[in-house]
C-alpha cells in the first residue's frame, strides 16, 4: 500500500512543479509543452489530431482546445488531413519549434532535479521497468509515448 500512496503523491505533486516552471520560464503549460514535443518528434512535425491525442494522453475536446490556443499564438497550425478530409492534422510551426527549444533546457533541468537526480542509475532503471509493467496494464494497446532513444536500433526505427 505504501508504493501506491507514494505513486499517487508523486502523480498529484509533480505535474504542478513541472507546470509552474514552464509557465514561469516560457509561458507554456506542461500539457502545451507535451503537445509541442510530440509534434517535434513526428515526421514533418505533423500528426493527425487523433494520434496526437493518444501521444499526449488527452481527449479530443481537450486537445482541440489546447491546439486552438497554440494556433492563436502561432505555435501550431491545423489543417485538413490530405488522406482523409474528415480528419485534421496538427503541424508544429517554426515559431512553435523555437518555443519548444527555448523551453526545453529549463524543463529538462526540472525533471532532472525532481525525478532523476534523487535516484541512482539502478533506481531509474527499476522505475522505468516498474512503470512499463503498469503501463502494459493501463495502456494495453501501447499508445503511451515512448522515447525511441531508449529502444534498440531495430525497434526504434519501427516505434511510433
């Protein structure tokens, strides 16, 4: 039960820490940062909105609202998907990419300070393994984002 209570405590406190740093230093929310980051990793910095929702763990209404705000700031463009006119794509603009690049060092430093630095390398590996096991249960289709830099070369090439 202690592990569960600690997981809940981290899940409730960490997002506020990440969000505060990003808002203070770059004017982005943590979720907006995640949207920009997922688009930056996509081919041509473009994803179908449904895929972007899966990668950012959001409902389409929430994602649409956030993408609209990012569009108003010139960070993202939304367009009809050429392969399916019923769908729309989100595209990271050059301004959006620049905002992400500017925000990344502070965000990475905060993640390191609050998540990685307090742990040994072995603990980081164990945490990753434990969270992967939980994700397999809560996300059986494997839609949660993965950092392809952590995958073996042959797997990284096919990961989405």
